[in-house]
C-alpha cells in the first residue's frame, strides 16, 4: 500500500526526485592534504572505443578515481577510530542505512558571513525548537550553499590550509546523542577546512566513524530540500573492503500542498 502510493505520487509529480550529486568530471576539486600525506585522485575517463575500429558498434570508457572523489560516501573504516566497527566497509554495511529520513540544517547565512563557520549545539537546538526533534536513524545534512562556489573558491585553500564550514566537536556529539545514522556536507569533507586544529582533530570523521556512522561529502542542491520530511537515498558502490565511494545521492521530496 505504501509503495503503491509512492509510485503513484512519483508518476503524478506530487513526490519529486531531487539530485544531490555533482557531475563526475576531471575538473571537480578533490581534497588536498598536507604534502607529507598521500593524495586523493581526481576523476579520470579514458575512451576504449567510440563506434570505431576499437569497437564498431559501441562506445565505452575506463574510469578511475579515489573512493573519495566527487559526491561520495564515507564508511566507518575510512577513519582509524572506525577500523574495528563491524560491517564498517562499503560492501558490508546493512543497506537499510542507505534509505532514510533527512533533516536539513540551514547554515547558509552563517557560512556566507564566516567561511570558517562551525555548526554548534545551539544551532541544532534552535533547529529542533522550530522543526521538532531530530529522530534516531535520520541523516542530517548541513546546508551551507558551499556547492554554489566554483574553482579555487570551493576548496578555499590558503597558506594555512582550507577554509570551509563544518561541525564543531560538541555538535557532532549532540548529533550522536540523537542517534543519527549519518551526516552530510556540501564541502569537500564532512569536517571544516580547519578541523585538523579542533579537539579531537577532524571530529566529524573521528567521532561519527568511531560510532559506526556514515558521511556524505560534496553534496549539492540542499537548498531544494525542506528542513524535514524528505527521504534520502544514498547507496555506495559495493567495493570489497571499501572505505567509501562516489555515488548518486537522491532525495524524495513531497510537493508542498
Ligand atoms: C582523508 C583525510 C582527511 C580527510 C578526508 C580524507 C576527507 O575529508 C574524506 O574525503 O573523507 S578530512
Ligand atoms: Mn570522504
């Protein structure tokens, strides 16, 4: 009954499918770590044939990239804190995690005023006062409109590293206390650009993955989502032992009455 209602609503347009994914493209920025560390590979596409002598009736490409290139999913084993989480790799996560309710916290005004804006517990409490409690099992997405930025403005690298918004350690703690299943960001990582200097460093990665939770990065179109009521669909590729993967992220959104 529920699914019949859903498919009819999709057909009539009263439930819309919103694409939260950036296009995989060699020019899309990837995270840049300090030079002493290994680096993330950009997306690459090589033509194998194009209806030619290499394959007269078909066109196809070989592709390569990092697990953490473009719009992508972070699995618990991505971080050392989550290395022993049961079923913490992309091929082993219970797929029920890939479909769920989504809460969107609008931080766009704060991020416009301060490129190092941090989501704090007070913002979460203010959001809940207006929209109700964040339910256990929810995905929480931090809207910053950072996805509107182009080129070098997206990573926003300076001599002292990247400057982009993200959650404070206390905010990650507050989200874990509510029993969320994952946290997503429009920025290149779930953590703020300066999060190496937080305590603990990289709190979104360290605390979420240590608790067996998931991350989404490089999201877009969060400005097309309501604060509550949408359904997120985010299944990563089933990479054996994978720490994450590029994916298509969709949201089902009810047309406002
Ligand atoms: C490796 C090291 C630090 C970070 C990241 C990866 C990511 O943001 C990622 O893509 O998961 S902060
Ligand atoms: Mn990642």
